[in-house]
């Protein structure tokens, strides 16, 4: 399983979790995804792949969960692009 697939699997699982640990779980999944890639550009591309999949998912795309994931990913991409 690729790092992006693993991250998407975790995000999908977390979309069904009804408690406050979701934010920590999303951050942990994104941290793991970033750690899987050495190059900053590869990290940005991997984050974009996650962002696109979450946006396409009709179950979560327009929900508060989907918006939280989108904002989390976008913040990370901006931070990485500043370092590049």
C-alpha cells in the first residue's frame, strides 16, 4: 500500500469517528504521509493527492470533516512551499 493510500485509508476511517480524537488522528496520518517522502516537492504532491480524493468523496467532501481535512492539508502545503 502506498503512503497516499495508507493516509486516505486512515482519513476514511476517521470520517466515521464521532469523538474529539479526529483532529489528532488526521494530523498523525498527514505527519506519517509527509515522513514517507524525503523531497519537499514529493510531499506537496502527496498532500495534493489526498486533498483531491477527499474533495471528490461525496460522503465527506462538503462536510465539516471534509473542510477540516482540506484546511489542514492546504496549511501544510503552504508551509512546505515556503520552505522549498
